[in-house]
């Protein structure tokens, strides 16, 4: 009887140790983070947040959450200037494009660093986008998102029209800090 108890305890301890090892190895190490609070522009009601997390393997994980937006597909980009002071968001400048590439989709090899693609907004006015970009950094440097802005657009990005994707007005803007 005593032997069974020791075996059960040893098995439980080994299982717990194995599970704790799996839990810690499942999460990739993360580096510096930046965040933007998205505020309404162009007489819209859009609000939201964007977080940027530098990955230890390179690139940046981007998560955007939108609320109070019109349902449908909307373009989402990082713009060159960290200035959302204009009521229509024009002070954010053009798309962030340090490499001088054509506008395209977020999975295309040749694209603006700021091309995040489209976000789907549900009937309740909320939407989430998760994308990882190998062209961005959070750390200081020419591809850093810090000091730039994230812009939520009126319409879908067609991923081809130069230089903006024909995404329409700027319905939300947030400075990345």
C-alpha cells in the first residue's frame, strides 16, 4: 500500500513538473511594447486600441481592437507621423513606408511597412485584427512604430491602388507611444 502512495505522488509531481515546463515553453519571449489609443476622426464614433509587441525572433506582433465602428471591412495602416490633431486625421501623413515600396497587402513581400491590411467589424461595431510584421520594430530605428500613428479607414483597403489602397477617409487615429 505504501509503495502505491509513493508511486502516485511521484507521478503527480512529475506530471506537474512536465506541465509547468510546457506552459513556460509555449509562450514566446517578448520584448518592448508600444500602444496607441484610437480616437474618432472625420465625424465618426470609432474608438479602440492598438498594441505592438516586439518579438525576440524579430518582427512585431500587432493587435488592434476597434469599437463603435460601422460594420464591414476597413483598411488599417500605420502612418508616418505621430500626429492625430487634425479633425480628419490628415496630420498623420501618408502610409509609413521607410523602404520606398509599393502599397500592398500585409503578406506581400514588397509592401509599405505600415500596410496592416483590413479589419472586419461585426454588426455590434467591434473588430479585432492580429497580424505579425517582419518590417516593423518597437525599438528605436528606421522601422520603429513609436512616434507614428495607426489609422482606421472608412472603407476596405483594395491592397493594390497606389499609394493608399483606396481605403477612403480616416475614421480613427491614435499616436503610437
